[in-house]
C-alpha cells in the first residue's frame, strides 16, 4: 500500500494481483491513516481501531466494536474510491 496526495486529497493506492485500486487514505471513523494499516486480501484494516474496508468498493466490512461506537459517538462509514488507469507505467486517478 502507498499513500499519495492528489489535488489535496489523501489517496491510498493498493496493488493486488497486478491491479491497482485507489480509495480515500483517511479512515472515516477517527481519521486513522490507512496506508499505515494492513492489507489482507482485498481488505484494508485501519491501524487505529481496526475498522475494515473493501479495497474495491470502499464499503465498511467490519466496523469498530459496539462499545467504542457508544463511547466515541461515531462509527466508520464507507469511504470514496477512485477510478484508476495505468498508461505507459503512469498511474492516473480520476478525482
Ligand atoms: S480511526 Fe480507523 S477505526 Fe478508528
């Protein structure tokens, strides 16, 4: 995984099986920086409270624990994904 900034937006790039995916790099729960997390198959795990996101859709696959939701009054929500094209070894993102 790699974190980049495109037009002022922090983006997480992930490469799986030769394909590159792009999604917001900041966790929707409490702003954990997802490039510092883990990539497990097609799932990104936030390094802070371990919410999990689908790398292709940005959907939350596993939210923070219920007690944490209750204490922080906030849960993880889906993050935005971006269209990726590779042209002559350059990665192009539509943001
Ligand atoms: S900041 Fe990512 S799960 Fe809390």
